[in-house]
């Protein structure tokens, strides 16, 4: 081998190394920049998802509390309008309350209060039978006497029971039409507490019910430390009073940061606030970043080899990676992040040309019960089967997304409201025809879904409001029996 040959090989060696160095520099700078952007983007989307999920949960709890209070008001109205009460027969009323109270385990007491604030009849008596208990200094007395209808007091400890309660009051008018006082149910807050505990949320998600003074009425985690505590500053109650519903960040006394959404209870001066610990979001961000780069980095290395030796195009491979990050791995449907992008595109196009589109919010009925009974593996299989049925039932061009948990979303471009309801009904029927066997030797189990429908621009002008309207219709479908389609209709 000649000196010339040695020089040529050396030059060629430098050429390859130089190409590697230049290529590495070209890739690493955008890669670092992209990593920073990707981290921010993932965190932003996770926070947006958390706020939406929190708000949906807050609304669900608020609806349940409304149901509790309305059922109590119905019972009080019957008592207040009875001949015994209107006629002033306190002995008969007292006997009736003593008999009735044990039938209502969530009430600490049932009482009749006269215009001066004296308790004249009660299901639960004070320790001193001859004592006259006066409640004129309470918020529920003041509000009831100022109101011609239902009044609800603040959190307090009952003057007779000594337990934490909230009083629901209904006015009493004598036979001659004059105001005689009011009847009240001292609702034991364990009823609200039990409603929160039914959600079985993880430790990173907290649900609080608080009144307009900022006092905590119930909380799903560590209620002993929270119930009866004022959180006016921590929970930014002044902002909640001003807006009624919204979201924001909360910093607790111990420094814990929560990403929160809140909503107002319609029939009571209360709010439901749901928060997720920011540390949990940071963990999810790190996990998703790790998953993203576990795919991206090997593909990038393969692309480098391709550029050097076979001319592969890294852009195409990176696009494949991006596409994988938009797909739900369990069902194969598009995920929530893809849904937001797609809805923004469909909304923008409809807004530009004056078109229409619709959204279906789909929830698998009784999924938590199914999951608890047959296990997570069977639950996953039910989700996959339901997803396949949804995909088959929609039109060509419609997009089906897994919104989270057992919820799905379908975006129907270029469709009239009535046609959207027809597609929703077809989806419901398709799932209703599915029967699965959750485990060997088990009985076949039918699946069903509840569906809420909302249309643009008839029901809402923005994507956020449209999802909210479809959610409201979905909740109505579930409250009225499940396995049904409900199109949004504004409250009259």
C-alpha cells in the first residue's frame, strides 16, 4: 500500500467523522429546543385535561347535592302545608316528628321554629326536657324569616344534636295566612361526605364542598381536619363568588399546589371544588416525556444511520412518532389531545364557511360496577369492544376519540342537528347489540351507552361551550335511565 493510499484513507476517515460531527450538531440543537417545547406542550395539555375532568366531576357532585336538597324540600313542604302545622297543633306535630326522624338517617333533627326563633317541636329533644331552645342567632333563622320560600343555613353544630349540620328550611303559614314560623331539617353532612367518598378518587385528587363564607362542609380526603375549617384565602372564595364556575391554581397552607375547577350548587349557597396535586401532573409529564423519547430517540438514531448510509428521511419517521402520541394504546382510537386539535380544525372550517358540526359525548353505562365485579382486564376488553362498535357505527369522515376512562367523544363534521341525533341513536344501538363474556363460565353481559348531543352553532358558538352542552345532555341521559340519547336543550 502506497503513502498516497494511506493519505486517501486518512482523508476519508476525517470526512466521515466530520459528517458525523456536523450531523450531530444539526440534530442536537433542534432536538434540545424541541425537548423544551415538548415538555411545556405536554404539561399544558395535561393541565387542560385535568381542569376539564375536575369540572365534570364537580358538576356531577353538585347535581347529586341538588337532588338531596330538593328531596328534603319536598318533604318539608308536605309538613309545612299539613293541617296539623297550619292549625298550630304542636303536640301532634311533636309526636309526628319524633316518629318520623328515625326514618331519615341523614337528618340529625326535624324541627318547627316559631317567629321568635323558639323551637316548638322537634324529633330530637334537648337534654333538659323543659329547656326552650332559641335559634334566633343562627344564619338559617335569619335567612328563613327573610325568605318567602326555601332557605338554607351555614355550616354549624346543631344546638340540640351538637353535630355538624346544615339546615334546610321551609316557611309555615297559619290558617289565616299569617307567617307562623318555619320547619327545618338539620341535614347530617355525612350524606354529602358519602357522596364524595363514592367517587373513590386517588390521593392526588381532592373534592371539597364549601359554603359562601369559605367554610368547608365536606371533603373526600381527611375530612376530620377539613370540615368546619375556613379556606377563604386558600381557595380564593371571593373569585368563586364572582364567577360561579371556573378554574385556577390553589396553594394550601402546607405549600401543596393544586390545579382546581369549581362550580356552584344550584339549590344551595355552596360550591364544589375539585383539585389535582401539581406533583401528580409533573409525574405524568415526566412519564409521557419518557415514553415519547423512548420511541423518538431510537428512531432518530436509525434516521442518522439512514442519512449516513442509505439516505433515510427522519422527518417521515418523526411524523410517525407524533402520530403514535395521538393514539390511545388500549382502544386504538384517537386520544384527547388529538380530539382538541381536530375539533379546533372542524370549528375553524365551520366558522369560516358558515357550516355546521356536532359533538357526541358517549359514556359506557355502569362501567365502574362492571370493572369492580370482573376486574380491570375485563374492563379493558369492554372498552375495546365498545370502541370498535362506535367506530363501525359512525359515518365515513367522522372521528371517534377516547375522551378518558369510560368516556368517548365523536366529532361529526358537516351535519344537521337532527341527523346528528340519528347517528347517535345508531351508535347507541350498535353498542346495545354487543354482548361480552367477562370471564370463562360467566354469564354474557350486555353493554350500553348514554349519549349527549350538541350542535354548532345552534347550541354553542365555541368548542369549549359545545363540549359543556354535550356533557349536560349526557348527564341528563344518565339521570333519566341510561342507555339513551339526549340532545341538548337549553333550560327554560
